[in-house]
C-alpha cells in the first residue's frame, strides 16, 4: 500500500478476509490451513483494534482528559452546543452590611441655543439625556469604645463598665473585614501573602497569616451545624450527583468527595477514594434515591439505591471509539443518546412516554447486537493463565452499555434524573483551580475547612446569596436564626 491510515488498513484487511472466505467456499483450503489462517486473522483483527486505539490521541472531546492537559483546543462538530436559553439562578441582590451607595443627580441647565445664541432661560424643557459614572471609594471605619472606670463611694471598690459582646479584646476586626478576607481566601482562591498585601493597601495594616487562618477556622466551626443540616437535606433529595477528585494535602494525595442535589453542595475530605471513604462519609449507604455518576465500580456496588450514568462520559468515550476504529455501532449509539437527550429536553414532562421508552430500548439493543457482530471476538483464556482477559476500549465500552442499560437510559424514564453528571463536576472544578492558583494545603485541618466553607458558599450561591452576605450570616449566627436560609 502506498499510504497507510485507519480507513485503508481496515479496507485492505476486509478485502483479504473476503478473498480467503472465497477460497474456503470453493474448497481450495484444507481444514487445518483454514483453522490456522482464521486464528491468525482473529489475532490480527485484535491487534489492529488495539493499535488504532493506541494511535488515536485522547483529548477532552473523546475522553476524561481535562482541557488543561490537551495540546490544542479544538471543537468537535458532533458535540452538542450548550444551550443559552437557560434562566439560571435569580440573585437576591443583597449586599453586605458594610457597603452603601451614594447616588447624586445633577441637572445641567441650558441657557443659550448652540446654533443661534438665543436665550433659552424661559423655554420649556423637552427632555433629558443622562450619563452615569460609577466609582468605588474604599473607607476604613474605626470604632473606639471607652468603658468608664469609677470608684464606689460606698465600698471603695473600683468598677469598670462592660464592653459589648462583639468587642472581647483590645483590638478586633469587624464582620465586614473578616468576610472580605474569607471570600478572598476560599471563593477567590487568593494566596495568604497576596491577601496580606491587599489588606495593607486598603486599611494600612498588615494582618498576620495566623490571624487570617484563624478566621478560616472560626467560620469552619460556625458551619458545623449547617453541614449536618445539609446532610439531612441531601438524604431527602430524589437524585444525588456524586464525584471525587484528588487534592494535595501536606505533600500527600487525598480525595475530595462531592455530593450535590437540589440547591445543596457538600464536599468531604478523605485520604481514600473507594469504598472505605464512602463508608466513612456514610451518605450513600443511607441514601435511597438515584445517584448519578461516571460508572465507577465503588458506586455501583451499592444496589439499594438507583443509578444513573453520565451521558457526557459515554458520548466522549463513543467519540474516541469512532475516531479510533470507525465502528458504525458506536456512531449510531452516540447519535441515539444525543437525539434522546434532545427529545427529553423538548418534552413537556421531561421524560419519554411508555411507548417511546419501549421503542428507545429496542433501538438500543439492536445497536448493541450489531455492535457485537462488528467487534472482533475475544479469544478464550489460555490454559494456566489467570486474571482478566485483555480487551480493547471498544469492547469494554460495549460491555458497559450492555450491562447497565437501565442506568444509561434512566434519564429518559424519570424526569428528575439528569443526562449528565456535570453538576458534580462543576462543583469540584474550583478545587482543582485552587491548587493551580494558590497551591496545596499544608495541613488536613485547613483542607477540611476549605471543603466545608466552599460547600456552604456554593450552596448559598445556588440560592442567589452574595458570598460576603453569606459569610457574615454564618459568623454572626443569623444563618440559624433565620431557619437555615
């Protein structure tokens, strides 16, 4: 062959295989030679499938590789475009208590005509044209409280007036400054040193890193009750998005596990990733709804709850199989999933009717049946060999789609089940950004504090709260006084 590519390699193989079958049909090949050549053809077909997968690069379009590790950004024309008609969350427009708006209006009088110079002082005004300028003026507020000290004329003892409860020491910083610091450290992912520099620019004072970290632990303790209430609320949700990601803590790898449902996001830290961590967190073992995930075996081991598989993961893997092997069944399966997702999104009840779901399952199984014929057969395990039989990515994906059919198509049957697990991945994404922006955590204590605080801020953001307002609500106790809202 003059040039070898994926298409020409498969065409040449199919042609040679067809010629051999013709010779066999004419009786020109002995039984022993036929068995030997068929074994060689099977082996070559398996090697060709593995070779094509190995030479196909994995990117964020066809696998779980993040975009940051992809060499060059590209756009997959088969990937559905994000919808821009979503309403999104309605913000409450609440501002923090230590901010105010000073608004002035100045009217510019018109005395003379710009064209002929006529006096316009008595002419009626026909309208106004407004121009606006918005600026920020930072203001440092210092409040001194002096307590009187008096000697009692009756007993002679000296007495001092009681200070307010929010001023327990000689010097303290208000809720506004603490909320500003915590917002920078947790939500904006600014490093400790840069927060110190920014505060010095604003108020002319340098706060020690110990003071800043003390604010983190203070908010962490204040949110302990909120975390328990969030767990109880998550257990009542009909669906739960779950995922996990690694994080560096004291130069060692630990894992952040996220549980998201409704308007609640909860992130928990654990040294392990699998069943040990899930049992220690003890949320999934008590949950009876549907968990949506990326088909990880540790989640699938819990059969007391329902399972929904992420459609984005499946379509990306199908894209890789299409690019690597050009299997028709993979293209048909990807088209079926994307068409069904669109059909469900456009339906009134956000799910398919019983007849529509029955047709969907029939098409699904027909595609898999044709895929079984298109995939090369797996050779039997040799005698004396132990362990799993090595399979290609296409084989593994086909088996997963066949085994977990109900979980793959659950989004079309139940309206509360989403097509993707993007909610959990979106809630975890900022944890990876934090590592790149401000580094890892020095101790596990502050890593756990980050998980709890960021969970609270993301939850309040879903409810439309300003992060500065949310932090002040937690520090002041107003969060619980208002019934947790």
